[in-house]
């Protein structure tokens, strides 16, 4: 968070100044914006939701979403670049799952709350 005092041209009240002083850094906002941008695509959102619940290979993700493997691979690369998922290799096969981060957990819960769905048991 930004710790330095930022003078506002029109200081209407103390709350405005306090709010500006606690505004998240541009780096933090950029990270959140990139994550949200990636999840703005319905296909990536479905893949992300699936990977919040299990670890899967490209072929199974493609079958579950009705997409081609190359299309799934493209979406996985974007989600991985945004830090939303991670990959691991088992032999020749790559497996993907949601990253174990605070932002991923919060996005997962937000998606389920907004969509009014619950995690599978």
C-alpha cells in the first residue's frame, strides 16, 4: 500500500485523504486486473473453475469443456501466465490445477457466489 501522504487539490474531508493514502499500489492493481481480464473470457472462466476443484490433463479438460486440445492449451497458457494455474508433469503428460494463492481462492469463491453454484463434494 502507498504510505506517503498525497495532497489532494480539494481536501473535502479527512476520509478522502485516508482513502488515497491506503490505495493499493499500481503493481497490486495490475495483478488483479490481469487476473480478472483472463477470467473475462467464458472458456477460461470454465477451465479455471474446473481446475479449482481438480487437477487435470489437457485432453480431459478439452472433453469436459467441449473444446479442442489446442484451444484448451491456448487458454491454459494465458491462465498460467496470469498466475491463476500451475502445471506439473507426470511422465509425458502435463497436469494443471488452480494455483494455491490468496487471489485464486478469493476469485474461486467469488465465481461460485455470483453464479450461485457450490463446490462439488
